C-alpha cells in the first residue's frame, strides 16, 4: 500500500473524528494530513421565497460544530484549517499550497453537492492531485445493499426488510490517537465573513438548547439512552410535543455528522445487552433505517426530488398564494395546532416529527400550496435540516414521493384530540390563547362570542383561514 507524504481531508457533513473513514485512512496512509473545513457562501443566500437558505439557528449550530471539530483535532495534536469560499476552488489552492498528494472527502448525494465534487475532482486532476471519496453517512453501507442503488425499492417496508435480512451494519472506525499536521497549519487564522456573523435568540420556552459539535452530540446520546434511561419507552413517547425527552432529538447532530448513525446503533446494541431489548430499542434503529432509505432514494432519483412533479412525475395544480403561505409560515392561520407548531419552529429552529407531518399536510392538502415552498422554509429554519430527509419527506406528504397510499391526509381535529387533548401544547406556544382551558384551546373560534371578544379572537388571534369542520 502506497504511503503519502501528505493528504488533505476535506470535512463536509461529517464534523467528527469518531467513525470517520476518510480521516482514518488518511492517517494510515500518510505522514501528515491537512484537515480543512470551507464555509460555502452559496448556502447562505436567500431562497426564492425570501428566506435565507441557512437561517440563524442552523448557522449557529454549524459554527459551534465546526469549532468543536477544531478542538477535537487540536486535542489530538493537530489543527483544523477553516476558510470560506467555493470548495471546488479553495481546496485545490490549499492542496497546492501544502504540497498534498491526495484529497480525501465524504461522498455526498444530492445535485448541488455532486456538482461541487465533480468540479473539485476536475480542478485537482488538472493540478495532478488525486482524490478519494468515502461513503460514511448511512447506517447500511452503499456497497452492502442487497440491490443496486438504482433498484432501491420504492416502498420503505420492502427496503427495510431486505436490508435487515441481508445487510450487517459495519463496525464503526475508532477515534484517532493522534492527528499530525504540518506546522504551517497552526499559523493560520480564520477571519469570519460577515454573512456568518449571526445570532439566534433562543426562546425560553424551548425544550432543549441544541449545542453543535461531537462532544454535545455524544453527551445527548449518553443522557438520553443511559443517564435518563429514556430509550426503553421511545416507541411510546416519540410522538410527543412537549419536553426534552419525548424523542431522542439526535437529528441535529446526525444532520451535520457530529455523531454517526453507526455510533448510535452501537450504543443501542450495548443498551440492549446491558439493560433491555424491546420494541422501543428496535424502533430507534427503525428510524435510522428510514433516514438511510431517503438517502438512497435521493441517490436513485437525483434532481427529481427537488422538482414539482417529484419522483412520480405527477402533474398537479399547486397554488402559489403568497398571503396564504405567509400566514402558514408565521403561525397565523387561525388553526391553533398548526400555528403552535410553526411558532415553535420559528422561535427555536425545531419541531416534533408529529408537528412536521401536520403542518406539511395542512400546507399541501388543505391550502393546496406548492410543497416546495414548505420544503424551502424548513430548509431555512430547521436546526436538524438534512437535505435528503427534508425533501423526501415533503415529496411523501405531497403525494409525489414514496408514499404507497394515495392522497394521505392528516385530519387536524382528530390529531389534536389524540396528541394534545388538554390543549397544553397550544397554551405553551400561543400567548393569545393561554387563558383558554382544555381542548377549547384548539378551537377558540367556537367559544361564545363574549369569550371570543375577551380573548381578541379575530383581532389578537385570527379566525381560521380554512374550515376544518370541528
């Protein structure tokens, strides 16, 4: 096996040093490495709906994650070179500057990221520098699938059953003992561009304050699974709406690769060996398989996951009423269960899985709005934004994705009764309705006129924009 003098490792959505194949192989095959992270300005521009692609909650989490990565590398004797610009231009410049012979990086899946990879490889090839990419974002490895990725089943259940039957989860890579870097890397300092200098004010009502980085991610796993022993009841609590521990909330750290899915899998297996194995422990792995599924579906279908007709090439007439969309986005639809979820998103950068399904269904099924607007809004705000999970979930709800059922619809009154029968979630997030007792908080517009006037229904809080037949 050829050894190199120096390899550049480009970090992307893999901001960790545990279970990092590219990093481990680079350390094994070279005397020194140059670890690099490049902030790409294209991910900080405004979208067509007038919101930034990466709003403050996401930006802060990303910054914290990159700085944590720097500290993890420094603790191993190295340093992270941080910069900004177009990676396909910046990385070749750094490769030449530090005389590296090879550039290693994690393979991404979706259209824009693949364009960057292709341009990077072309520019490095022109400079006589080789590249190697590594698949390390999923639980099941791409090479281990029991079918070509182009034949990934269009129904999740078939995908899950075949993978569970035929695929073993590979063991995770160990954390490096030392990370040697060229001495010149220690002399570099990062001048943060103005478009990265943002501050998100966290609402005191938020259930959990997400701190970016590998250390915080591992701490959350430790607390949820071991210290608080919540895993044993995960299946029963995962559809909750209030509190820190109704769900694992590992998703923000998974999205940026601060923790790997295999790390979580191994923790679950250890928990099953030492404490209990039940439906809840399996269900967390089940959710990781869902995450895998959307990544392989995105790889199979390419740019189609971003197109209006979706992967079904299904032509629909979508409404593009900006006023309706703004009411949905602002939490001013007059439907408290929708508004509470949107206000939680707007003030914390997070929303429960149940809430995401409900607000997405309302946007596409009740308002008939362009589902891509909803996907873009989620992309901007969600601290756990994952391109494959986000866009494939929206495809699913919009009926142009992998849902085997046609026209899946979430009945908001029924969902409200089932998941917030006492109205506690409404009162937590909608100040205007804090005085409304019980389930009436879900339909204050049905209260006696005198009570509506006291509450300011129609004034402080709007009447519904859609009749849902309460």
